[in-house]
């Protein structure tokens, strides 16, 4: 159906480009003065659960004003300060809690990081002695402890400490990488080469920790370039691009080297080595449900290596995932123009702006990027997505016209651009342009379900090529049986064709897949009405209203709740009455 085709358009674009957030800008909340410890503590916990760390800190400070010796409160304050990147205050809090077993990991990593910053390598080593370490603690303390030994000038001893670290098989990638870094920094070229290759050959470990693997690729390419192996460095980056598809940084670094640029060492000091340990482990655990913990590791990493673009990019991504859009935007804007992550950061920034109602600002960012990188199709697709979201279909089509005209030979990967332009043209009622674009997209990518769905439904809606159109929508639903929007399209196609029993069965399945969607519930209500299940129809229409439909759709649903729908029998009766009166 038309509404479902447009729903989640940006989510579709994300599949071809990058991820987006879904929440609106959170207004900056000012804390109110709490009248008790309980009030301040509860308000702080609520703010923390909403990922509003700045507000949480304000309330936790108030709570500590009432009960400064409350250990539970101090623990919450430490974790919140670390999440917010308030490192100096976190160090003070960690010192107050020293010896506390509940948050020992964070106390020790915080104080060790502080010691590294002060180049107090003996102190850093002592802070890393855990009482009951987990496998993660053993690895983090072992590697950071080895970098502390390195900082004291004992490079041989540091490398031996890493070799002696025993643990599960997932340790291997991190151990090989940090032995490579240490040997590289110490000038042991042969050993550095050996361990870089060992790390790169650990494809299984790289698949589990892709951000660390990306760092290994960049580090090894830097090593090769510094040792007059330019062609080998480029080959390393190209191979890395094949394994880690979609990694813009690798491509950007390769292109810069091809243009004659150099590539600095990734790690130049023991402090940076310790920071890299926390970056590696933080990004490794940065997945569903662990983002808040990953952020603490990354904030500590950034404290030891301030303004590092690689770490900032990860921190912005986590803030976006946690729906802290203001914080994500601020961090993305810190990434410098010369960074290999800059283009990706600007793209993500623009999409967050668009998704939170700042379309004009988003377009400004994307327009500037398009001028600088006219061949980057992701920018054009993102800009088109923003215009489509704002129903500026003429502008969306114009962007795709420009982008497609720059492609000498269309390949399979270009199907999405034709699909986007076709959607814009269909919305502009330029079907003579839209249909060829949809069919060309299918020529490039046969049986692409999104295209089959949109083209098939559009033909049904136009009462054209009905057999072919219905087969298209059926095929799309077979390919994406768990996609509620596509299943809804099939159900609505049956409805439009007057096959109401089939429509009911299909739309019931669609509602199971997307029970919250207003349009799908509305469609099921219509289908129920047409087969005489009027009580169930009113229930579905009410459920559709609860799903907050668009204003124009809301009005239509409210009218149906008042007057119902005309069934085919009623329509024929009305036609007979009209003919007799005439």
C-alpha cells in the first residue's frame, strides 16, 4: 500500500548507506532542587536510565550532598561520571571508592589511566592488580600492565608479559596486535612484521572484533609505508576493504596514500598503547545491550588520547544508539576535516539532524559533502531520503538525476538509486518516468523485494497489468515473509482487487508482524468490514488511532468509525436507487 511503501523510507536507505536513530532531540533538562536524598537519588536513577547522563550527575551530586558517605550513591556517581567523560571528577570519585569490590574494574581502570596520563608507570602497574579478575579483566590489566612495563623502558619484559598472558582463544587477536605494536614502537622490524601478519591472519578474531581488525590493517599499512613498501601497504588496505566491507576509513586512507600522503604510526607512546587496549575491548563489547559499558572503556581510552578521531567516532556512534542525539551531534562535529572518518561522521550527523526534524540543517551538511565528494553515491541517497521524508519529491528526483547522470555504466549496486528516483517520480504523478526506473532497477537486481512490492502495488492501484502486478507483490511477500509492510502490501492488493477473504487472512498476518503500525491496523479494519465482521473492524480502527496515524489518515479513520464503509452490496443498491430516481 502507498503508506507502507513510504513508511520507514529512511530505514530502507540505511540498508544501503548507514544507520539512523529514531528519537527526537531531547530538550536540555535543568535539574530541580531536590528536598531529600531519596528524591535526588530517584531522579538521578531515572535520568541515568534515560541515558541523560548530565542530568543524572546533577541529581547524584545533590544526593551526595544529603548523604556524602553513601557507598551505593558513590558507585552510581562514578559510573555516570565515566559515561559522561568527566574524567577528572571520576578520578576523585574512584579514589574515594578504592577498595570497593562492586565497581573494582572501573576504579582500577580509572586510576591506572590517570597514572598513565601522569607517566607514573609504576603506579599504573600497581593499580591493575585485580582481586578476582574476569577474563576481560585479565586481558585489560595484562595488556595495560605490559604497556606500563614498556613505559619504564623494559621493552623486552613488556613483550614477554604479553606472550605469557593465558586465556580463551578470543585473546589471540588482541595479543598478536599488541605484540606487533610494541615491536614496531621498539624498532624490532622483523618481529613486528611477524605479529602484524599473525594478527591479520586471525580472520575469525577479526570477524568478532572488526574495529580492532580495522586498526590492525591501518597499523600494518603504516608499518609497511614507513619501511618503503608502498605497494604492499596499498595491497593490505585493499584486502582489508574486501573483508570489512563498507569501512569508509580504509578506503579514504588508501586513496590518500595513492595521492602521495603518508600514514603516521597508530601508537607512538606507552600511554597511547594503554589507550588502544581500552579502545579495542570497548569496541569489541559494543553490541546489543552493552553500549553503556562499552562507552566507559572508550571514555577512558579518550582520556589518555584526547581528541582522537577514531575514538570520537565510536563515542558518537554509541551516543546515537542510546538516542542521545545532542551528544552524538556534538561529538561528530569534533571530528576534523582531515580525518578518514570525517565523511562518515558528516553523513551520520546529517541523518540524525533529518530524523529529528532539522531537515534544512541536514541538507546544508549533505550539500557541502556532495560538492566535495560528488562521486559518493551515499551522499546523494541520503539527501534524497531527507527530501522524501519531507515530501519534497521534486528535489529528491533532481538529486537522483544528478547522481545517476554521473554513472557511466549502471551496475547492480545502483538499483537503489533508480528505486529512489522512481518513488519520487511516482509521488509526483510522473508514472511514465517512474515505471521505467522501477523496471530498470529490477533488471539490475532481479526479484529485489522492495522494488517488486512498490511496482506491483502501484500497478494494482492504477488498475494496470493486474496479473503481473499481483505476482510481483506475491513474490515480494515470499522473499520477505517477516516484513510486515510488504505482507501488508499483498493484503491490501487483495483488498483492492475485491478478494476480501484473502485480504483478511494476509492482513491478519501483517498485523502480527507489525502490531503497532496504524496503517496496517486500518487496512485490516477495512477488510473485516467488507466481510461483515463489523465489531472487529471498529476494534482495528480504534487500534489504528492508538497508533497515531498521520492527521489526514486520522480524519478518515474517525469518519469510518462514525459511518462505516460502503460494501459492494450497498454500493449496488445505491446505484439502483440512483437509476430509479433518474
